[in-house]
C-alpha cells in the first residue's frame, strides 16, 4: 500500500496562487489549479503540476473555456499512468481542447470561446513547461529572472522578425491579439520547454493582467523577497494599483530543496522537450523612430473566429505539407510587411 501525504519529503516545495478580477472588469475569466498526487507513489512518478488559463470569447464564454480547460487537465493528471512529463501535459491540453470544442458545438453562445494555457510540471530537478497563448512562465534562479515562454501574439511575431521594437509593442493598442489558444481549432500547437530545478529556484506562471503592469525585475524582487503566497498577493496588488485593467492571476512554485525520492523516475523518464528558446537574429530591423505598422483590429468583440480571421493563418494539422504551407504563408506576409515598412 502506498503511503499518504504525511511524508516529510513532501515539504520540498512551497506554492502560492491568487486570481483577481482586477479594477475594471466585472467578471474573472482566469482559472488556475495546482495538482499534487495523494499517494507518494504517484507523486514520485508524476510530480506536481501548476496551471494558469486566461479565457476569452465574450460574455461567459471565456470563463467557461478557462474553467473547462483547468478541470479537464486535472482529470487527465489524476487518471494518467504516464511518467513522461511532456506526454502528460500534451495529453492534458489536447483533451482539454477537445472538451472546449465540444462545449462550443453544443451551445451556440459558446461557439467562439477559447483560452490561453500555461502549465509547469515539476518532479524533483526535472521541470517541463507547456504553453499556448500569451500567459507566461518565468524561472527565477540565482538572483535572475528568465521568461521561459514565448508570447503567441501577432505583435510578438513582428518583433521576432525585426519589424517592431519591444518598446513600441509594450503599449500598442493591438498587443492582445493572440495567434494560438485552446479552442481555436481541432488541433492545438503547444510549445514545450525543459528546465532543471535546484533548491532556491522558483517558477512563476501568470496571465497578461500581471506583466502588462509589472516589470520583470519587479516580479523578480517580489518573488525573491517573500513566501510564495505573500508574493502572489503583493504582485496582484501592484498590478491593481497601476490600473488593473484585466483579470490578474499569479501562481508561484518555489523549490525549497530537490528531494532524492524523485531520482528514480527522472532516470527512467528523462526530460523530453523542445530546446530552450535562445536569442534570435531578426531577418530585418526597423528604426525605432519609424512609425509602427498598423494592424487592423477585429470588427468587434474578441471571439476566436475573429482572431482566426485577423491572423489569417490556417490551422497546422500535421506532417511536412502543413509546415511547408505555413512557411509559404509566413514568407508572403513578410514580403507584404517589408513593402509596408519600406515603401517597396
């Protein structure tokens, strides 16, 4: 029989999570969850998982999408027998996407709902991060902060190809147009990243309601100075004091020590994920003094159909054909943007 939650080595982490509606909106469309298996056997095999989702889709739709995603992922975590952390997160997000799509088909008022999703699975020193959308994951280690995830937004795509500066994107009115989310299509394209944890590290997940108002160095200072739950409260309060124009969710998982009880599972199921995001060389650069490219907003609302039309990229299914098609479309978009910027 497996032992239960009384094991002293379970005190190897500290978790704090908080979600707030903000100072402007009347409904909180964010949801979060923290999963820790009840038995020591499952904990040593699966580790823990922290999830943050930021819903969208008009009245009620965003709430349903984010809640459905979190609840579905928790069900997958509990029922899965896999000890591969990447597979665990991938299956959980795929299943959640199907649930969101099914609910949208059943209820016409929810048909265009969707949600971002960022999740971190921690098992001893092994850390697996999965995300889709613009909710973020940060790693705090050795007095430094690293943004692990890449924002899936239209403006971030322009930044990465050198057509927009981060400074201009920060307060751009179209900064919230996302290019991927749970519920957008039958297939989701999820990014995975692997990190290694050591005692003293912290992993912070958040919706854009936090980082739109709080700088990375402020997140670092607050998360380092306080216990996890206190830090989450301080960060939410800081975002609200600066306007709080969106829902705000912060989840912090601090690694107090790396327990050796996880070593066997990590040896049997080593880290499996995409390479960490490194520095990218832009294809072209833009003078910071040049005007920002104009990106037309959706005609109304923020539902997924309008986001798909805005981005105008077909959903990538699988196989080489899909990737070739996506590359060709991106090249066409790049040529058009070059013409707009340089008047070619």
